C-alpha cells in the first residue's frame, strides 16, 4: 500500500499503469481522470506528513499494490447488501458515499446489521466539500471503471489479497466518556428530541443550552472497548431538537466526552505501534477544525479529511486506519 | 470439570450437557451454542478484554439487540458463535472470552 498526494498528471499515469487506487480530491480533478481501476470521492482537505492542508490542485491516491484482484461499483441506497455479497474470499473493501445523502443515512442505520459485515474489513469515508461552499457544492463519488458519478450512491472497491497478507482495520479516537450522567435514547436516529439523562426524561437540546455544554465534544459510547462517537451537528433549543452526524442507537449508553488537551500528542501516541505513513487513514473534518490540525501533523497519519469515517460502521470525529502486512516466508 | 472465571470474579460451572465443539475450522475450541458464557457475554454480565475492532462491534450490536428484545438472545448467540467459527482473526478474543 502506498500513499501520495499527486497532481492530476501523476494520477493519470498511475491509472494508466493499471494500478488499483482509492482517490480523494476536488470534483474538478476527479472528473478529469480517465477510466481505470479506481474509485473516488470529493474532499478539499488532506492530512499530509507535514500537517493538514486544503488543496484544490492535488489528489490523494492510495495504491493497493498488494492486491491480486479488484472490482468496483456504485451501489444504490437500496442495494447495500451487495457490499458484503460481492467481496472476495480474502481481502477488504473500501467505500465512500456523499455527505447528506440518502445512502449515507441508510448505511448508518442498516449497515451495522448487514450479514457478515464484520467478517472482513470495511474501510472508508464520507465525501465532502470545501467548508466555505457547504450548501453550494455537492459531495459526490466516482466509479473509475465505468466513469459513473453519483451524488447518492456508495462507491465500493473490493480488493482481493494473497493468503499471505493480513489486513488490520482499527480506529484512533481521542475521546473518552466524561464523568457526567448516562444519556440514553428511547428512539434512535440522526434527529432527536427526548432522552433520559441519569434516568430522568429530558429534552436534550434545552439541557445542552441551559448548561452551556461544549458541543464540539461528541457523545461517546463504549462498544466493548471501542470508543464510538456521535457528533453534534445542530442544537435547536427553541424547537427542542438536536441533529447528529450519526444516528444514536436505543439501548446504548452515551456520555459527553472528556476534553482533549493535546490532540497532536494523542495522535503521536496512537501512531507509536507502527508506521502511520504506511497505513491508509482518514480523519474527520471536525477534528481538523476543532483540533486545529491545519498545518499540524497528526502522528504521521496521512489521507483525506472527511465528513465522516467508516470502520465497518459510520463514525464521527474519529481517525480510521487500514494496514496490510505480509506473513514472513518460512 | 472445567470452570470459568467471570469478570465479576464469580465462578460459573458449565451447564449439564455443555461441551466444546472441536469440529469447526480451527484448532481453537468453540463453546457449544447452549453454553452459558454466550448468555453472560451478550447480557453484559461478562466483560472480557476484547482486542479486535470487528469483535467489539459485533458483540455490542448483538448486546443492543438483546437489551431491546431479550427474545432474540438465542439468535444472537448463534450469530456470534458463527462469527468466531468463520473468522480466525477473532480467535484471540475468543480466548479472552473462554479463558483458554
């Protein structure tokens, strides 16, 4: 696996070499690419070895040179079961879907119950746009094999690996639950009104406003040791509504996150176990903004900065990372 | 007789008729579908240290299913057991669950 922030010309040359690629970048550049073995999605932000940056003239390309086969497609919102049905016996799947799309909402809710989802890594991210053009530009995804562009589909790249290769998919989440009350939701979804806080029925939006809670910090739930965030999109106290970037799930115990004091140091600590530059990763635009990652490295992790991340399921304010390693020959 | 150490320090003996299934794809023995450890795991009574992200997510998804509707517990046990049967990469987590 190789990562590089490339010009269009260099990306075209890679595609011409029949490389298998996962590409991210501005719409105009993605539209200029020829057909080939690639999928892509829009973003204007990248994490590079030197730090986060916004570029309109570069594409972030990950080459899967370990692959022995690949196939790609854009799945419609009602065809997400194809994600697990079409994968290879040994390998992994990369996905990208547009922010604000029906497909994203459908995957966020139904994805976790796809048969066999957890049997093979599913890594990916949510396509976005430049933050200055939210509501004007439209996030989109690309299937390089057919030339298809979609504003509401899930682009999937199924990669087959040799038996000697092992894939590792994990997350780096800087947030842990704080000391506050348990928050649970009788009804799940992206939009909520009522919840139980410490067991007491409460309107979440008014609770947040009345207490001056910092909504740059997510809700965090402990998934058997994995800390899973749900980030706040809007809080409307007047109408008593909160909108999240991922659905809350009934039966799950959430807490407001504890404040992170030094994001850079936390990423460096997370990267200590291996060479982050050799992994494919994506980091959340909320971390980019709230943690001030522009111009600051994040432990060597490189990749697109995105409007959501996937490590099997939809994640918020999380770094998702994928690595491939080969067993040593006997 | 085999004993199991739960997360709360209680010792639980396997139910009569319980057994280890050694017919699956790996050398790692898999507890039979009627073993109480599955129930304790999916009801949250047992909280072993799980390392693999996939295992963490599937256990939590099934725990939520069971918490919202206890009647699905048998199906949840079958699904989790099948996950371990199919995925060798998760066997270090199986060891954490069974203790051997």
